[in-house]
């Protein structure tokens, strides 16, 4: 009985093998998911089993996915270049709905692809601490410039005050 239970537990923790699917030229598939707890790490991997290196993957907020689906210009959070294999990892720090999209180029030929998307609610603390969101990076850069120029200005003022008034 214990052996049977151990086998069932071991079997349920095995990662699932992604199933291959076909993508016609210009076609895409998408995997929607909702982030309720932050930070959440998203891992995406794809591999072209047959066909050319014309496939790429993107991570999009749902609002940007709507633009993508209408062939409009859109912003991506992470992407891979066109290729036969690709992967990205991204920490999401905002709750909401997202989509991972895999797309075959319109100029490509039909391909058979596997796509594996995984989320981790407890990402590695080193990874989370290593990257700031874009708006926070801008604040850090601007405040650094402000402090630098304030110190240079103060030092210059003190040097001018220390110069003798009459040289001749």
C-alpha cells in the first residue's frame, strides 16, 4: 500500500510533456493566465520539432494582447527572437491577466511546435531583488543625477568662495 502511494505521489510531481501542435504561416496560439499573487515568475520555452526557424514567443498583458490580435503595434514584457528554440523568464510584479503568445512568421512555412509555460508563485529571492521595474529605474537614475549635480554645484560654490578676492 505504501509503495503504491509513493508511486502515485512520484508520478503526480513529474513535469508534464508539452503536446506538439501545428502553426500555419502567420498563425499564433496563446496561453492566458491570471496573476493574483506578486511577485510571480513566468517561465516559457518552445521548440520547433519540424519546420524552419520562424517562430517566436511573447509575454503580453491582456490589453496589449488585444492589440496584438488585431495586428496593431503593441508592447511586450518579454520575447524571444525568431528561431527553432527559445525561452524567457520574467518576474511579474503587478496583478492582472496576461498571455503568452507563440507565433509563426507570415513569411514562414508550417511548423510543428511544443510550448511549455510555467508560473512560480515563490520565485528565487535573488532574481526578484536583481531587477527593478522600469519606472523605479527611472526614479533611481534621476535622483542619482540630481544628487551628483547638487554635490558638484555645492563644491564649486565653496571653491569660488575660497578664492582670494583681489589677485593684484
